């Protein structure tokens, strides 16, 4: 599953990165971004865990 991180909403807490590092990384602006597809359950878990709902399924 592909994820998308809304850069205007992301607060850079890093929760998604710590839970699914193969899918998310921090960019130069200190915000998370999706860099790869990942397992559906892992991406959905990151979507549900995001404290500001910045991640969506793409």
C-alpha cells in the first residue's frame, strides 16, 4: 500500500517512522514522507496512529 503524508499537517513527531521505517522517513523540512509502498496492515496502523491525521492511503 502506498501512503501520502500531508506536509502542511505533519508535525514531524516521527511516530510513523519509528513504526514503519521501511515506508517513512524524515525529509529536509523535518516532516515525514512516504518513500516506498509497505504492507497494508503496517501502513494502516501508521495512518491510525498519526496524532494529527496527516497520513492517508494513496
